[in-house]
C-alpha cells in the first residue's frame, strides 16, 4: 500500500512540475517567417495593471496584447488616435499555455499600420 501511495505522490508531483513549466515559460520570440499574421480593424485599445497594451479587433473573438507596451515607450492615447477604426496587421508566435488553453489572448510580436511598423520584437 505504501508503494502505491509513493507512486501516486511522485506522479502527482511530476504532473504539477510539468504544468508549472508550461505556465511560466516565456513567450517565444520568433522570426517573421515563423510568425502567424492576422489583420483586422481595431475596435478598442486599452491597458491593464501590468502596463500591457491590449487590442480588440472587429469580428474577432481574440484579444491581442503587447507585453508591458506602456513601459516600452508606447503611448496609449497616440495608439488610440492613430489605430482605432483602421486596419492593422498583427504578427504573433504559435505557442500554447494552460493559462490560455483556447488561444483567446495572443501575444503580439509585431504591429503594422499601412507602411509603418508600430511595434516590433521579432527576430531579425
């Protein structure tokens, strides 16, 4: 009986460790040819307590965010004035995390508006 309890404990501990690794691994920084591209018209832009800049697009259930965008020089009011109601292209890595199991929130690696690069953290 003790042997079974030990096996269950080790299995449970290993499972918790694997989940923790999946949750806390960083978002990969990819090259542009490996990024997924999606375009749409910006409906809303806002920030959260973590200084992320979040984009909501028309006819799209996903939200897209620039991690700590406000800390990295982006200005929320400027982005709103320039991008709301306009089409942009966002590029992001293909990755999965248990915190977003249905991929409803995507980390943005690049934002393009017309011929301008608004934000870029893709590998060169």
